[in-house]
């Protein structure tokens, strides 16, 4: 087995030897031009909310109106900074006022949500976004209206979303050679069956990662995750397997980032051979534009693209009936991804994307099942790992 994993061992050694310190805006003297948030204790966030409300009361008493100076989060305000290798937010503000009919409802929702968050923080508890919505259904009307202001509040207060103590429902799962403590309980991820252990929404309660794994296998699809879990792939090839079941959620991104920092092992991505698979890798690596303000906490740089890559379709002789024709939207997304900074920095990634666009074909991980349901775990991945076939 050591011979099969020799290239994985070499990659793991390289990751452990590489300095883990990540540059900050302050290191580059860019903290006045761009904005990033930090983890803050609940008491500090509650105090910051109180200061915001005192300042608003003061402006009302001075007859200057009622509103918030919110960081701008439009598409042009979210930029990739090469020195940081992640997306960050420009330091730019817009004033949202209660006296304007187009923004009066947003100001009301912002104020109500901050009141609710202050109550949660002072009690020292966590609530879900759904809980928050049901506290004032008539005002919020739709959960997306109460959800959307959480990012505004994080930016306004300078704290991470996690610091607000409002979490999303659990989505991501993990299985494999990993033990950790969660709120004082010992979790052994080798004993979680084929469904895996749900990644908790409250990552603050997760600590003490311990593992003999040589790498993390980051899987796009739940179906592929279940196949690998049921085949106990992690016993033959010591690894930790994680999936967010599609587009990554905040908790899974936080969990992966914390895992990589603590264990210092490589992350290999297994996604569909289509533009959306690449998009998912980019969110893990660079961050998402709508949460650019929190990219320092949410991103995991240097993820290796293991598969399924466009070049694999011919290499593994994937049958034509298992290949799908790309739609016009797929092609547009592919061209957009080709221009992304993280792809342009790697000529091998550029070659793969150009190959995909030239052939106008894509394939899902499940296309490998044309050779048998266990082909993924018995042939494809072992061969990839043995050859060190990642980019």
C-alpha cells in the first residue's frame, strides 16, 4: 500500500513543510482599501450592536434621520487579490435610510434582526436561520429576506457570520480516518456508517482534530460519497471524505478550512467534469463573491483537482452514451470559469477547461459506473492516487 500511495506521501510531506501562515490585508497594508471580518466573542458582538443603536439614536435626536451606513457588496465591490489568493470586499459604503420608500423595509428588517441577534448573544445560545424567520413572520414574509441581512450585519459589525450565533441547517457530512470533539463529545468518523457524520452548523464547538489520514477527499456528489463510505475506501487508502452535497455551505467550508490548517494534509477534489464542478472547487479555494468579506475564514487554498477531468473521459474510455452534451449555459459558464484567476494561474487547469469547451461534452462522476458500481472505489481512484494524477 505504501508503494501505491508513494506520490500521496510526497504531496503530504510537501504540504506539511510549506509555511501555513496566510497573508492578511494588514500584512499587505491594504486594510484601508479592502474589508475583511474576524471571529469575535459573543459579548463583543452584542456590545457592537449596542454601539450601532446608540449612534442611530443620536442621529435621530439630531434630526438627521434613521438609517445604516452599510458596506457595499455589489459585483464590482468583490475583487480577487492575487497576493492573498482569495476574493475580498472593497472598503466602500452606501447609506440605507428609513425615509426612502425603496429601503424602508430593509432598514426595518435590519433593525429587527439585530435586536433578535442581540438577544441570542446575551443568552449565549445558537439558533438556526429558520428559527430567526419564525420570530417575526409578518415582517420578514419570506425567509430569504431575513437571511439576506445577516451578511449585511456581519459586514457592519466587522464579525464573521459564525460570530452572530445564527447558523444554517446541517448539510455537509464527513466520514473516514478522523476523530474530534464536538461540544465535549468524542466523535469517531470511522463509525458513522454510509451516511457519515453531519458537519455541525456551529463549528465553534468542534475541536481537537486527530487523524492518521494522508489526504482529504473532497467529493461533490452525495451519491459518490455514499459509494466510497459503503466500500470503506478510507480503510484501504487512509483519508477523510467530505461532501457538501453540491454547492458548499458555510459550515462545510469552515470545517474543511479548519481541518486543513490543523492537520496540514493535502485536499484532493472529486467533482463532475463540467463547469459547475470547477465552480464548486473555486468556492472552496477562493471563496464566494456574496461572502467575500469572510474569505479569510472560509477558504482552503491549494486544492488539487483529482477528477473527474475532461482528459479522463478518453483516458478511461468513458462510453459515448455516458457523456452529455453541454448546454449553451454550460458553455457560457465554462468560458467564465476559464477567465477566473485561480484557473489562469495553472496552465494544466486551462488546458482541461479548453478541452471541455472544444469537445462541448461533460460527464458526471456517475459515468464511471458504466464499468460497474464499484469502479470508482476499486479502479479509478486507486489508479489516480498511484499515478499522482492530480493538478
